[in-house]
C-alpha cells in the first residue's frame, strides 16, 4: 500500500508541475525569437516538455 | 480533380470495412473471445477524442493563432497523469452501480435524482448537437473540395444545395445505421459494445496514419526538412507571428481556460465517458492508457504547426480556408491519392465521433428523458417495455443525428470548426463541478448540484448561444453590442463590463464560477435527504466497501418476489430476466421459486439490473411501485453503512495485528530455541569443568592424606609424592587459567590489543618460551622462517599463545623422538603458519572435532588424556577473531600438520 501511495503522490506532483510548466509565467520564458536547432524556441519547448511529461508518467506507472 | 465516383466508392468501401470490423468484434464478444480486451485498443478507443476538429481544425487554428491550438491536447495529457486513481475510482463506481452514462452517474450520485439526470441530458444535447453538426460539415465540405478542386469557388454553401443532393445527409444516415446496428444490441446499456469499440479503435489508427502521412509529405517531401519551413516563415512577419503567443492577459487567461475545459471535455463529454468508463473492460488497462493516449495526441499534433506554415506559404495571398490545408496541400502538388487518404482519415475522425456520441446520447435521452415519462403513463403500466426501450434508443439516435444535420444546414455555416467545438466544451465543462466535488466530497448535495448546473447552463446559453443566434440573424444584433434591454453590464460577451476575456474564456469563467459557487454554498447550508446521504457515501467511499455492503437494507418495506421478477420481465424481456435470476440464484445458492417475500438483497439486485437498462433514477421509481412500506430511517441506514465500513476497518486492523503477532511469535520461538541450546551448553560446560577440576583435586587430596597419615615415610618416597602434588597443582592452575581465558573469549569481554607485529619475531619468541619443554623431552624443534620481517596486524600476546599451544601440543603428542618443525609462508594478503610433528597423527574423523571444547585425544600409550581439552578450542577462537582459519592435515602414522592462515590486515573488528 505505501508503494501505491508513493505513486499517487508522484503523479499528483507531476500533474501540478505540468500545469505550472505549461502556463504563464513559466511559459513566457520561452517566448522569444531565438531558434533552437533551426526551430522556433517556443515550438521546441512544447515538443520537449510534452514528450518529457508523457515519458515521466510512463516511467512512474510502469516501473514496478 | 478526383471523380465523384472514385471518392464515393472509396468512402463506402471504408465504411463497409468498419461494419465488417464491428460485426467481427461483436461475433468474437458473443463467443466469449474479446478482441478489445487489451490496453492498446482501450487507448486507441479513447482517441475518439480527436475528431475532424483535430484533423482539419487544428491546422486551421494554428494558421490563425500559432500554438493556440495546443491547450486542447495539453489538458488531456495533464489529467491523464492522474487517471490511474481518478479514472479508476470512476470506473469502479460505475461498474459497481451499473452506471450507463454521465447523466446516470450524476443522477445516481445525487440521490438517484431524475431531475439531475434530465438536466444533464438536456445540457449534453444542447452542447453536443453543434459538435455533431461540425463533423457532418467537415465531411460534406471536404468531399466537395476533393472532387471540385481546383475550382474551389464552386464549393457550394449548404443552403444552396437541395437536401437530396447533400452528401452530409447520406453520411448522417449511414452513421445512424451503424449506431443502431452496433449500439443498441442489448437492452442492458452497461453491456459493452465490443464491435463498436473495435471499429472506433480502427478509425483512430486510420486517422493517425493519414495525418502522419500528410505531415511527412509536407515536411520531408515538399520542404525537405522542418527547418526550411520555419526559416521561410521567419522571413515574413505575419507568419513568424504563428510560432509566438500574444503576451497579454487575454491570451494567457484564454490559454489556461482552454486547458481547463479540455481536461473536463476528455472525461465528461458523453462519448469520452462512454469509451473511458462504460466500455472499459479492465480497470488495469487505465495504467497503460494514461501515457499511450497522450502519446497518441502528441503524435497527431506534431506536424500541425509545420503544415499550417506550409499552407500559409503555399497559399499566400489566396483565399484558401486554413481549415482544409491538409487536403489542399497535397491536391495542389498533384498528390491525388494522398489527398484521398487524408479525406478518409477525416471521414474516420468524423464517423468515430458521431457513432460513439450518438450511442452515448441515445442512452441518455432514452433513460433520462423518455423513460421517466413512459413510467408515468398509466396505459403502459403493465406492458412489456423491453422492445419499446430499444426502439426509444434507436429513435433517439436518429433524432440526435437529425438535429445535428439541421443545425449544420441552418446555423453551422457561420463558424469555423474550432469555435463550434469550443462551445461544446464549455457546455460539458458544467458537469465538472458536481462530478468532481461529488466524487470526493460527501457533502455535495442534490439541490446544490441542480441549481449549480442550471445556472451554469443558463450563463453558457446567454454568453455563447444567444450571441450566435444574433449573428445568424435570429435575434437583433444589438443584443451583443448594447446588452439585454440596452444595459451594458448585460452584454453577453462582456458581463459586468469586464472586457479582458475572449468570448469562450468569458463564458467559461462566469458559468463555472457560478456553478461551483452555488453548489458549494447550497451544499454547506442545506440538508441532504436519506437517499442522497447513502449515495454520497457509496460513491465517495467506493474503495472502502466490500461486497458485504450490497444487500444492506436500503429498502425498508416489503415486496413480493413475483412483483419484482415481473418488473424485470417487463423491462428486460423474458430471456434476459431468466438469465439474471439464474445468476442471482447461483451466487446466493437459493431457489427463488420457494420464496415469496423478497429480502433487501434481492430488491437491491433487481434495482441494479433495472439500472443497467433504464438508469438509476428510473429504476428507483420502478422499484418504489412494488415495495410497500416506508424507506428505512436515516438513522438505521447510516448506522448500517457506518457499521459495515467500521467492521471492514476493524477487520483490516485485526488482520494487520495478527500478522504482526505471528512474526513476533516466530521471533520468540527462535530466541527460545537458542536460549535452550545455550542453557544446555552451559550445563554441559559446568559439568565438564567440574569433572576436569575434580580429577587433579582428587589426586592432590589423596596424596596429601597419605603424606599426612604416614609421617615416617622415607625421604625418597615423600619427594616422589610431593612432585606429583606440584605437577597436579600446576595442572590445576593451567586448567583454571584456560577456563578463565575461554570464558573471556566466549563472552566477548576479552579486550584485544591489535597492533602491527613482526610475525617472525613473534614465532622466535614463542619458541624460546617453549624451549624448556623441548629440552626436557629432548625434542628437536626446527624452524623455517623468512629472512625479512613479515608484518601483520594482530594481538601479539594471543598469537603467541596460539603458537606456543601448537608447538607444545606437537611436542607432547609426538612419539619417542619428537621432531617439530615450524614454518612461515608469506602469501601476499595472507600468511600461513605451519606446525608439523612426527607423532602418530590424528584419525580422519577426529580432525574436525579436536577443535571443539573439552575434546581430548586419549594418549594411546598411557590411556590418559594430556590436556584440558580447551587449548585448541581457544586457538580456534583467537584465529577466528583475527578473521583467519585453523585446521589440521594429517594421516595416521605420518604425523600431523596444524595450519593457521591469517590475513595481514584487519578490517575494523
């Protein structure tokens, strides 16, 4: 049961972190004209943050 | 460009495949061999979330507002992170109480209220009809684009074509047919529609592949690499805007609100609730779906921005609608078949959504709007209703699609795809406060939910629907600009004169604030009825209940079994009824025919069965017609509920306690065994020691007595006796010393003095000490030692004791002509000391035991033991304390070699 609780806590923390990362004001940090690897910074930020979030959910849930 | 026939044949061919898959899925399900029972199909079926709005609309919105299309997919991604406990709770509740739809869920939670069920259904219909019409619009317009291209100006407005030549109508009819065939097979709406789910999962796959295909084509074929699109776009100001966001309060608040309502939409849209909860096969599938579904969203959105930019670049200055870029881009470059594939992808997005949505809505309409009315019609009181129920659902499907089609023809043309979708999302968001609060807070009351929902819905109508009617010309446009009755604070887009929000954000903020606020305040101030309290407890504490709780006396009155089975027959049909009753009899091991009066458990069972067919609220009404007497009192009921959960709680704790006790007992048993063993050893030790001490004592006493008695003994004889006395006392002293040593070692109180010592020196010194014995027995002691010093960390005195002991033993046990050799080998991390003699050797079976305490080797010649039997035992303990090893190698007749291996360094002991 503690294992279960731990997972729930981690997932909830991840959710809150995700909400913060994908909203004002953190979002505004990446709101710039720079190009990263030839792609606009904001676009790259979304792609990376999104993929990372999914990966973390998968890791937390699938690790036994 | 493509002939109409090619497109039609392909479309119908595709729909034919869908029918085939659904048919196969149902066939397999009937055979008990489900093809949808795995997390991958489950995740794909959830992707019914992605409609034509995603397929065509995302690019359209990206072309206008850059990354502004993203919140709709980020929201679901975020909430999916906690599905594993949030969604599982919802599924558990729904399976336990046979919930058939979101309306049923809310009605059930708030005291099986028929009013709430009806209200939720009305809101859902009002909110979803535009959404369905959006799908029809997309299919119809993409069909026209595909076959009229490049003459896009000839694409007709829907009002311009007659109904009979309108593709959307035929699409609607086929979808209705599909929904009726595969969505209304069972009277029990909680039974899964496996064929439908299989088809939906297939459609999700098709639309994903189609979108990825066009994405790859645009990014890697048209522009060779993604960077090219962005660098081309960066050169022109209006386009570089697209990878930005507007940095204003308006855009950030809108961003947040869109994320929020998409969180609600992905769970509370009727079709989402259907696939997530009702069609779920196994709670465990939620685990994989929690990241697979977001991954799907990620994949289908990856190319949206590049496609939008490519479209902007390609159609710069022309009036091509951004909503159909995915289709017009391949068409412009002559990729007919890619365009056709894209069109099929769009078709699959539309049909998937429409099918599931109409099935979900039809259950709601039939259970929460029609059945409550039917039950009140006197003429139907004794009719068999099961086929009537199924037909109601079928009619509801037709009606929903018809309404969608009409909306599309008369209102829908004015809006872009995305705006219509967002209006639906805003409507569905109204379900969130009662749903989520009701899931975790027992205090949320029926009145609060009813008023909250009603006011929230009213604000939604006022701020989004009325203005759209004004725009379409049905009511004066001054309503938007000047407000109701010309009051500026009542302007539908700017309530209370607040002007920072865009219309959707504005509507969501006010309606959700009102909805939640009213629900909370009314729940806190009002009273809940008995029924409400029970339902609240059952829902919120669903994980704490055991099956025991079922059959608790929710019904206080009495009912006849025949009446109850009569109800089942009327609503489920004879066949289903028999099956249900058999199941009940088997589970409880009783025969219903022998019982007249139904117990509470059976009443509960019948109510649940009915719930699956007609919803919780209606089932409640039906049951109340045959149960005579009153509801049980609140006190009794709450007590029963509390008691049951307390009992469960106690039993959990008891189990835990007894587990703890068991481990403690085991521990005690082990300790006890050990203590007994030690006690036995102690006794043995004492008796052996006493015996050993008595032997020299006896002889000392005997000889002393002789000396005492016989004073005239001659000198020679007296000396002899006195010599014996001295030897025996020495022996006694040695014995006592050894016993003291041994007990110190044994109890661990001996204080060790580890230091760096030169083993060569130590050995020489030991040999000097035992030199006397060697001389007296004329033994030859030789040594074979390295020239250099061999340094080890050890307790000097103890090691000396070991060596002396070994050498003395060797001398003592050797034969007539004792030869003892001591050798020292430096072996890197270890040293090896060998003491070899030329005595009779030690028999094989004795080699282990000589190291045991009080084990003595009897001298073959004298038949008497030599020592105390403690020497080797002490040696062994000392060597082991140094983390070394001591053993003997010997074969009888060829002497014995004692070997001690010691490590040079000591890890802190």
